[in-house]
C-alpha cells in the first residue's frame, strides 16, 4: 500500500564523487518496501524543482524504522537533496513499483547493474540471502561503475559472500568496459545454459 507522508533524514553522507547515501526514518516505508520498489521524493519545499524525483530503495531496517536511498547529483533536485541535514523532513510517496519475483531455490541468479541502478539489486541480493531463498554461491552479481572510486557497495556485497564481478568503464578496477559486456562475455564462455539462469 503506497503512503504519502513525511520522512526524517537520519543520516546523509558522501560515498563517492557526486554520490550520496541517505538514511530516512519512516517506519511505514521501511516495513512495506520490497526489492524493486522506489519512493517519489519532493526534494525541495521551495516549490522548485516542482516535480518529485524517484529513488530506488537500497536497504531497510524494520527494527529501526529506517530505509536508505543512494543518489547521484546531476541536477537541481539531487543537488537540493545532497544539502539536506540530519533532522530535515522530506515528503514522499511510496513504496511504488513492482517488486522482483523470488527465484526457485535451485536457480542460479545473475544480477547485472551499473551506477545508481545497483541499489535495488543490492536490496534484492541481501533479501535473498537473509531469507535463505538462495545460497550466496547461486547469486552472480555483475556490478559496474565508471571508475574504481565510484564502487560504493563492494564491501557489503563481499560480506554477503556472493559471486561478485566488478567492472569499470576506465579499467581502474575489475573488468575493463561496460558491465553488460562483462556479463555477455561470461555467458559466452560459461558451461551454464541460459535456461538455468534467472537474469
């Protein structure tokens, strides 16, 4: 069920060049969000920019009533969001969107994402592991960024013991090139049939 309500900024920090991680206290959203959901946030009370911005849910903690988003500063809305302080209020709508369908326990799941497309799949992988939907070895996570400095989530992903395949556009870390190319090459050289994969 979507809600329209105010959330309180619990924390915000820079995690890479132009990338920010924001923690919002909002028990209703934390409790009802599923991997693949997003929230629409009104980034300014001044009326400019007028339209809400959509941000995928990166993580939740229902015991603390918090959820997290990760965003990159690219315009007025995200610039305004990056200047928020602990205790500030943000009006939001959510959770919105369709959630991901959990795979069968014997499947091997390939997750492929780059940049700010990583957060919803991070949430999905964590949920699959925590709820024992899949053993970590059955999750192949292909994660791409422009440079090594932008790889914000690797320690957490490594902590889940997934099969992790990092890529960078400039070759400063992991596979050199787009993460989609990394995945395509892996599929061409693997003995796994595509029918065995949930992609």
